[in-house]
């Protein structure tokens, strides 16, 4: 892990004055013969100078301690090792996926990876031929008749009443199917 030295915020001359609210925060070099910031007066704030630079061992390195490589196509990864990869923002999904797979094979770390979800093709609407084929297929399929409960009832034998002397007639039910 590389920790870089911090420096103060470098602001444009006259930034923050209420009468000059239109002045933006971004640094611009002071110009003019009467500019207080150009004279490096302390109350005007710090100006960038060579002394605020980073040591040469960690200059231009990612905080992980490796150089950062901006990649725009899989060809940019040929012969590369000991770097961290950042995929350019303008790269599309297909090329991005190819770069990610290649970097994974080369065991390189990607700083801005994306998770890919496989796409399922949607059925085409408005295609007359496909709609006609579907309708013909429905017509050709044999229709299955619903089970006729009346025929099943007719097949089951009805129990005859048992006659016994001196008792009321009773019916014996057919054995139940399990």
C-alpha cells in the first residue's frame, strides 16, 4: 500500500470573496503585476510549486503500489504484467467483457469491473409468418376430451338392497377405490 504525501488546497486568486462569487475554485495561474497571490503573500493561500511533488519511487503509482494502465481494447493487455487495469469509460459491453476475461486469465486486477448478466432474446412481435404457424400448430393438435364422469358412474355396479325379515331394508355400498 502506497501512501502519498498530502498538500494544501490550491485555489484561484480571490476565490471565496463574497463580491467575487462568480470566481470558480479550480486553480489558475495568477497573472498581473499587482496580484497578491503572484507575490506569494501568505494570507492569499498556497500556490503549487515543485516542492509539493511526490517521491520518485511512488510517483504515478496507484495506492496499491502498481502502475495503472488505461485499457481501451484487449490488444492493449498484450505483454503486460505487474499493473492494475482501468477500463476506459467509452468501451462498450462486448469489448469490456472480453477485456475482463483476458485480464482474469492474466491474473490482473481490474479497478472498475462490471457484472455481466446474460441476455435472453425477446420474441419478435408483429411477425405475421410466425403468428400464422403458431395458429396452425394449435389447430393441428388433437383435442383431449375431458374425463366423462357419467360413464364412470355407469360402469360402477349398484348394490342391491338386502332383504332381511323383520328389519328395515338397507343398502350395501360398493367397495371404495383407493
